C-alpha cells in the first residue's frame, strides 16, 4: 500500500499539498477590514483602481508610487477594489519566492537545511504580518530571488547581451523603488561581477547598467514615500519576528537582542567560512540586513529573519555534527530542538494573531483613520474632504476624497486659502516635521475643533458655523480642482 502511494505521489506533490494547507491557514488568519495596509501598497492599489476603471481619485497628489503598481495590474483587472484578493496575490508571490529560495539553498548547502529554513520562514509570524499588510518585504525578497536566478542565467549565457540582462535591470529598478534595502541588489551584483575575468565585457556592461539604473531610481524615490513608520526601537521590532504583531504583545527588547545575535552570528560565520565564495543571493541578504537597520521596520525584520534562517540553519547542522556523537540524537539533536522550539512558538503566535481581526485591534495610526471613517459615514455626500498624513490608507477606509497634508505657511491668511474646502485633518503633531503644521492649525483654532486626540495623533474638524458643505474650486487648492467620482468598492 505505502509503496503504491510512493509510486503515484512524488515529493513535490506533498510539497504542493503542504502549500495548499498553508494557504488555507494564511487566509483564515488575514484581517479583512481596510486597516493594517502599508501606505505605499495602498497607493499602488488605488492608482491601479483609478486608472484601469477610470475612477476619479486624488491619488495623483500622493507622490511617486513604487513599482508594485505594475505587478498589481493583472490583479486589478479582475478583482478591482478587493483587498482580500491583493493579500492572496501577495501570498502567492511569497510562496513562489520561498520555492526559489529553497532551490537556491538546496544547491548551495543541502536539501535538509533548505527544507528546514523554508518551512520556518513560511510559518514565521513576521512573514504572516508582511503578507497581511501587502508589505514591501515580501516583494523585495521576491526581487532578490528573481535577480539571483537571472544573474545565474546571465553568467551561463553565451550571448554578449542576452534578454536576461534587460530583465535584471527591471528587477533592480523594482527593488530600489520599494525600500532602501533594494540598494543591496545592485551592490551585490557589482561585487559579484567586479572580479570576473573570463567575461570582462559582460561584467563592465553589468556594472554600468546597475549604476545607471540605481541613480535615477534614487532620485525618483528618495525618501521612499509610504514606508512603514517605526515607533519602537530596533530590538523591539526584531522581536516581532517571533512574537508577531505588536498589537498583541508588549515590547520585548531582550528577545529582539537574541534575534539580532543569531542573525549577526550567521552573517559573520558565513563571511568567515565562505568569504571567497559568496554567491549573489547571500550577498543580497547580508547587505539588505545591514542597510535595513537604518529604517528598522518590519520589512527589514522579514529580510533579517530570512537571512538568519537560510544562512544559520546549515551552520547549525554543521556545528551539531562537530560537537555531537553517533546516532540521530547526537548528529541532529541540537538542530531538532531549535527547529521544534521555533516552529511551536511560531504556530502558537500565528494562531493568536486571529485575535487581531476578531477584536478589531488597530495601531495608533489606524485608530486615527477609524475616526475619519466614522466622520465620513455621518457627513453629507459633498461635505467631507479630508487631508491626512496617510492619504492612501485613509482613502481605503473612508471611501471619500482624501488629500495629502497642505504645505505650511508663515502667513495665516495664505494658509487659510490653501486649506479652503478641507473639512477634516489627521496628522501626528508630535513628529518633528509636523510641528509647523501644528502651529498653523493652532492659529486657526477659531475655525477647526479637535475631534480626537490619540497617541497616534490628532483629528481636526471644521466647525459647523464656518463649514461650507461644498467642495471648493479655489485655484490655490489643487485638491479641489479634482472631479469627484465614486470610490472603489
């Protein structure tokens, strides 16, 4: 019976069955409201919804989007307005990336270590968090895996300028547009091609192409609008790799220090052992882990945890073989204890993450946006135009016209003209770059009242006696020049 089953089912069939079960678990744990989405992801989705289905929207004022907008085109042509479809789409990209990383780990180290690392990565709480948030960490890791595959094809190609060369340039631009960690991709490829002696012409073209691709993308995306705002320390954020969403636990810098030590040990040991034989994937992961520490958001935690697992697992097996004795417990005892501990903790944390959707928990920023959502529900059709520090996320929640925050002004009358027609404002006055805006609205306390003062910021509302209840068409307010249309469902 068992032999017959083995004859009809290959190992890849079991792997696909496992991914199907994992997909069911992910979809059961997703939150299905309009909150928890990254600002840049929300902008890319809204841009597609607006263009493909010709929906009038003020997204043109939100800034330069990242190149995820191109990946969302097939999704939005069939499931426009569906955040659930966007999350499932991100999940499929994650699974494809995991398979590419598995094949890389299998060829470089062993199938055993690669299988363990991939399984732990897919069930990690931070992986679920980033997928649920349509986070740039998933797409950045996908770009790294795809770039490493294309780089290998480019090395093996006999043509001077194969098609893989141009695809690699596109992937490089895509990665840089997502996050500062995307710079690890061109840096890693430059380091890989610099010592190339047999294909010097191809190496020169690759290095020049990476530099010429990185410079304009840096100019376009400098500041990386829409990245996740980080309020906790880096060690507290690193702890989320194991503890999951910060909505369900208190800051734990001690566990974050353990994660940081494990990742640093894996990187240092890899450099010492394979210093003259570092492949492009390893270089990308290590460089991204270092660059991402500047921002310290959950996208960085995802890349750092992936680096720790894929580089650390084969090193742990190697260490266990050196210090162990004969038999399974001696050769793999330490590995099995570590894997069991991490897997059990991850699954318990993933199960608890269901409480986020069940209890409708929100971050400090989402709490402000929920206040605007309630205001939008009670406001008349033409009497709600908000200005928000997070316009894309606010538009997703309110389904009404939402504009970016107005520029500050030293003149009270000039600032009043700029905000003419705006009925609600949401921002965080505690941030240093918002102090000027806070002073401007403080000078207009006779016109705007405080609706909510929360840890994440403040929501202001135009007083009823001065509200016009009509959208302004003043030339000094570029927002009001937009035609109003139905927002996506």
